[in-house]
C-alpha cells in the first residue's frame, strides 16, 4: 500500500488555482517600483537644482553664451591665435554689454526721477476707477495715491535688490565663459583619451547634436529678437514715449521667454505710454503699431526664421516654462527652451528614455 497522498481532491473542494490579486502581480509590482524610482529621482533633482541654483544657473548661461561665441572663436583662432581670439571676443562682448548696461541704467535713473509724476497720475486714475465703482473713500481723497506709492516703493526695493544679484551673477557668468572658451577646443581630445573609441564617438555625437541645436536656436532667436526690438524702439521714439531704448532692450530680452515674454514686452511700454500721456494719439498710435509688430513677429518672422528648429510641443514648452520659472525665476524662463531641447536630445540616445524624447518633440 502506497503512502503517497491521493492527488484527487476531496469532494466539494474547488481544484482551480487561487487567483493572485492584481496589486501582487509581478508586472504591477514592477510598474509601481518604476514609478517610485521616477518620483524619487524627480524629487532629488528638484531639491539639488534648487540648492545648487547659484552655481548651475550662471554655468548654464555661460555655456549657452559660449555656444554663440565658439564659432567666432574658431575662426579668429586660426588667424590670430587662441589667447588673442579669446581676448578680442571677451573684450568686444564685455564692451558691448557695458555700453548697453550704462544706457539702460541711465534710462532707469530717468524713470526713477519721473516716478513722482507717474505716482500722481496712477493715483488719479485709481481714484477715478474707485469712484466709478463706488469704492472711493470721500474722507481720504489721497487713499489711492498712498497705496500706489507704497506699492511703488516695494517694487523699487525689489528691483534694486535683484539688480545687485544680477550684477554679481553676471560676474560669475563671465568667469565661467572665459574658462569655457579656453577649454572648449580641448574637449574632443580629452573625451577620446578618457573613453574607448566607440564610447567616445557616441559622447561626441551627442555633444555635436546638442551644439548644433543650441547654436541654431540661439542664432535665429537673437536675429528674430533684434528684428522685433529695433522697430519697437523706433516706434516708441517716434511717438515721443520716453525711455525708448529701455523698452527696446526689454522687448529683446522678453522675446526669449515663450508666450509670457511678448505679453510683457507689449504691456509695459504701452501701459507706461498711457500713464504718461493719458488717452492721446501718442499712446494709441504706439499701442497699435506695437501690437502689429508683435503679431507680425509671432506669425511670420519667427516661424520663417526658426521653423522647426526647436521641435518641441507647445504644451511641453508651457510645462518647461512653468517648471524652470518656478525653480529659478526669470533666468529659468530664459533657459527653459534650450534646457528642454538638450534634455530631449540626450534622452533620444538611450533606449529607456527614447519614448519620453518622442513625447517632448510632439511627433
């Protein structure tokens, strides 16, 4: 008689295997683990980028400026040598930025001198608006002026504080830029010495694609911003709006910020014109012509010059703008598009992140 158990189950007992709950299945566990890793990596990246902003932000700005200057450095280096080429480029760039900064600073000083008149004018407009809606206090006729003066004081202090920070960060960018120009030409040789031939070729291929994309984007974006800023300055000067150079520089810089920048570049000079002149032909004419310039730039000039150079989905651009703006403020908004382009190029070279790169490009 055999002692082995009877394989036949007793009557009344279901012999089918017990189903495994969905949350315990291997594919579910693997998906949850992947999502957890992604969230942890994103949280760590957010924390590190925020903590290292004072180091990484000027470094990225210097890298993108180096991309603009590197082609000119390569041409000059053949004729006058590398040290002289760097000296010429850094000297010309620093001189141009210094002249532009001094002119802009002079405009800001003039704007500060005219601030009392603007405060009175804005207070009068605010009182008129409150009177129309029945919110004005008849016992305090200067209520609106006081509130506007307090708001202006806060804004002025914020601008001064941020201006000092921008100047210090600009010095750091200049130092980074100098060393990047010195070391840029040696990068391929160092990569080939550090890695195997196949790995070095892959790294240099990624670097070449990043370089081509950033140079192409920055080159056409600078041209498109100049095409927009120059007529804006001429229009404001012709209409008698003060500080036309300041508004032109603001338009040039804001054009690098997708969607939000052009709105600010149109609203600020137009609002100043109406605040200065009131409802007159100067602000009305300036507003109409500026609106035409911005519409023409957004619908004709930039699509013609940039085309599909960026290659990013509009929704991705908005998300990138929100992410980098929240993380690094206004400098992050300037860097949002180039950084997202670089991320898409790098992720396209790895099998695991290639679908994400396709999503960023929007097909």
